[in-house]
């Protein structure tokens, strides 16, 4: 079974929802047969690449005072800590996450996506320094086990994995996602938002129990006229 | 709708089946909403990289004489020509296709997969020279619009896109594919073998008509307790 999780590094509920989902997955009896895939979703594709402190951004976005915005951020931080997640006391910033998503697709090619995603969340939510500082993304890629020269090349080439990011976003949109985190189980069941772990447990069970065998046209008929195929034993040959 | 086609460059029925599928797709009213994706399937993952003429291979595999094997190859060639496909008169060879599949995944990253796949089939089935000749794969990659230096680097790095090939093969196996071509419509309907175009038309219609809206847990409840999310308008904040 495949669980695709659309999320953005800038999204605290993605950080929290991921932990809740992983708590559910830990106790899921078929967890060895569950593949988890990160999918890209930019909350603000037009955000500047220069990082800005989150609290003033929140204040401007919601039309609230800085103290109120700070209190909102602290309530989210407390929710994260209640999940056992580290969360910086102050100074979290935000910026354009397109390059992070591109790098996550590059990491996927090398089996390092999950490692890099964890490091990106940690860098953005749990560490004092900015995850968006120059050079930081390549550092994190190397920490995730990727080749630094290749990672720097991916970063420098704005087209690299850009289509993969946009394809993820188009798919999310086609499935009705308007926000993140957005969890999709085998493309047959979706869960929107940082639901409690119990909801993810129920979704895992429901999706597992409703697995279907693929209805197949022409299966097992390699030698049948008009449905010829090649297999490990060779290719069908038209009879005449 | 997404149609995934598992195939191998060494597989004549994949070459033929692809043409039949494309004929069906051409007249499908929703063809603009159909995305076609190549998936890797090696008919013989242990085949040597050094190309060998197909006819003696067939003779050895089926325990038949060279003349019989030649006749079998000619019957397949005639079937291909009946689909309007060019097919070499003689001398087709076969070899390990792992590098071709890796290159197709690299091409996918740059939106050039369909172009490269067509060129690979043409090189293997329609041209006198060997598709497996040294340097030929990079030449074809360049012809498909890829950067030659990058393509050469992908070819030289045996690990590049290797996981993507193996993941495709594991997925095919999990879905019950034992041979190719193997067509999967939105992971909800499969078609095995080079079926007639009419069968693909019926499969496209059936898959299209049975599209389901994703059942969603927690949709539209961004501010609901326990299912918080972030969207373009910002993030939910826990109330207290």
C-alpha cells in the first residue's frame, strides 16, 4: 500500500500531522507493506526566496497585532511539543520552498527522500538557524546522504525536478486538496489535515481492507490472438 | 487519467501494443486528460550488455531451428508492419535494457520520456544499426532533447535511476504482471498484452467512466479541532 503525503516545509501542521501519521503507522500490523511518499505542495509559490520572520508575516496576513501573532505561533509550538516534536522558542522564518521540493525529488531518486524531509522539518521548526540560509539546503542534502556536488548542481539548475514538483501540485489539485497536510492512501482514500493518530489508524485499516485486485483484461493469455505479450519465457509468435 | 505502460525495449509486442494503444487514444474524446507514463520491465535482467542477434537467441530459447526462428521473427515483423510500424528485414539484436530504462527515467525528469521511448523502439526495431551499440543510447538521448553530458553521466553512474527501474518492476509484480506490455489505467484497470485497438478503446472508456471522487476524511475542516491544516490563506491556529 502506498501513502502519499502532500505537504510544505513551511507548514507547521504538516510537521505535526506527519508525526501523528507516523505514530499510527508504528502500530499498524501491515506497516512493512506501507510505502510512504512525499508529494510537493507549495503554500505560497510566489513567496520570496529571501527568508522573513514568521511572526510579522502572520500578523500582516491575519490583520492582527504582533503579540497576538506571537501567541498563535506559541500555541502551534505547544501542540507540536505535545506530539514530542522540538519547536524553536522564537525566530522561525519562512521563504519560498520550491528548491526544497525539487531537492526532495532528487533525494527520492537516490532513496534519501524520507531522510531529507525529516532534516528539512527539523531545520525549519526545531533549530535556531534558518533552514533557508544560503548553502543550508545543500548541507542538509549531504547530511541526508546525497552527493554534495550533485545536490549543488540540482539547486543551481532551476529546471531540475521542477516538472516533478508541478506535477505533484497538479495531482493534488485534481484530487481536491486545498491545503496541507493531505494524505492519500493508494489513491483510494484521502485524509485532509493533521488529524489525530487514531484517525490515521482508522484510515490505514480502511484502505488496507479495501485493497482490490486489479481487474485485468487479457491476463494469462500471452498466446491468445490479439493480446500477445513477451514474458521471461519469451514472446508469443503469431500462428499461421 | 493516467495510463502507465510497463514495457521493455526488447519486446516486439510492446512496440506493437503501444501503436495499438495510441490508435485508440487518438480517437478517445478525453485524450487531452490522459497522461501516459512509461514503466520499466526487463524481460531478462541477467541478459549480457553485449548485443546478440535475435534469431539464434530465439532458436536456442524455443529449441527450434534457425529457419523456424527466422520465420517467427518475420511473422512478428509482418504484424508490426500491419500496424504501420517499420521493422528491420534482418539482423535485429537484443541485450540488457537496464541502462535504457534508467535513461528513460532520467528523460522523464526533463519531460522527454515519450520522445526517447519512441526513438529507442525505432532504433531497436526499425533501424539496421544496433540500438545497443556503444554510444548509441547517449546519441538517442540527445536526439530526444536531453543534454549529452548529463546523459553520459547518467549512463556512467550505474546507480542513477536504478532504484526507479526496480521500483517500477516491483510495482508490476505486485499488480500481477508476468509479461509485457502491461497497461494500467489509474491503477484501477489493467490490460495485459498487445490487445487490438478496440480493446484499448473499451478500457479507456471503462476507466474514464469509473473515475471516482476520492473519499475524504476531514475535508473542508481546516479549523476543526484535531484536523488542522495550512492553506493559501494561512494556517489554522489552535483556539483556547
